[in-house]
C-alpha cells in the first residue's frame, strides 16, 4: 500500500499470519494447522494481524526504490517520517542525474519541507493511500474464498478465489473481487512472504464509460524481513491492460523493487530527512 506496506497492494499491495494460527515452523506445522483452523479463518487472522501490526509499528526506514516502466527506469532514495515519506531522485535509466537536476531536486524538497500547504497535501495524499490500503485489506476475508494449497519450500500456500456472495462497494473492491490468486505464508516467522493475483474477467466501470480493465491483468507483491522482526514490501509488479481513470496512484504497467533498508530515528522530521537526502560532496565526507 505504509501505503503499499502491503497494499500499495491490492490493486495493488499488504499481510501477516497471527501467532495463534501458526506457532511453529516445523514440517508438520502446515498439516496440524489444516486440522485446527480452516483456510478461511487463517486468512482472517492474517488480515487482522497485519492491520494491527502496521498500526503498532512506529519505526521509520530509509530505502532505495527502483521503478521500471516501459522505456524508463527511475531510482530514488526514500525516507519515512511521522509527517510522511520524502524522496529524492538519484538516477534515470541507470545514469546519475545532472547537477542541474540535483539543484532542482533540492529546491523541490526544501519547498515541500518549508511550505505548510505542500506538507499538508503530502500528508493528505499519503493518509488517503494508507486508509485505502487498510480498507482493501480488511475486505479480503469477505471478498475471497481461501483454501489450502500445500507448501512451497518453507512457505504455506493459500489459494484465493472471489466469493460470489460478496458485493463490491467501490471501484477498487470491484477490481479486487474480480481477481483470483495465491498467498505464500512464512510459517516460521508468521509473515506473508508473497501474494499473487490476476483478473479472471474483464472489469467495466460505469458500463465502460469510466474505464475498464481487461481479463488477464496481474500483480505480484513480495514482502521480506529487512530488519529483526521488521518486514517491508521489497518487490511490486503490476501489469494491467485497459483504462481506469479513477486509479490515480496505480500504474497500468509498473515494476518496483525496494532495497538497502536502513532504520532511521523514530522521531526524524522532514527537515532532518531532507538534510540526510542531500548529496554529500567528497570534501564533506572527509
């Protein structure tokens, strides 16, 4: 969703397993879980635990984001703060940005940090993404029917398909409800490792007047442990055909990877993040 801490996801990305459902990582765990709890109950516990874990985790991180779209690769440095995320452009298509672009980035960041209206807009946009992600995640157990799908290495697989009894209440949940896919759960760490979905039918909005998405569109999200007990989205793949005007923040075709995670102070401010993102000269580093 952290907006795509997993739901940047869902139409994107977001998900964890409750400790009550999985308490061990031994080979026999999956078998015992199948008898103790249904796949649907496990899915619900996963969602509830993910939402609560995201709210309780107040840590902030710095990481590198590389976004690949047709004909363009953009790499940025990102820092999370209580006031929102701040990013700085590093390179385009593998080439470091020019001095002029560096100056432009510094001006953009300083304007954001010093302008109350810009800051308010940043917070509003990121809060909207976060709220939407949480809503989509909370809908998952009602919108999908889960069944066990065996194991893949140390991961437990849940197969997901639309629940015919669920009635979408928004454009986003309509897309969500038109998907089928799989979730892979890390039983040892009680975390969702991956989620994969694809559109099993064409989706039209407003009878097609507001847009549409073609059957076959897909997304894939990977979540990894980037620090002791702390998990983040490290890869996101979205491939959709069609046009949906109301999806302002979701690319039709996009691949993003996140790496080089480093924890920053929990009380870091935007001004401090801006200073940390400022390029260092060789003289400053000596």
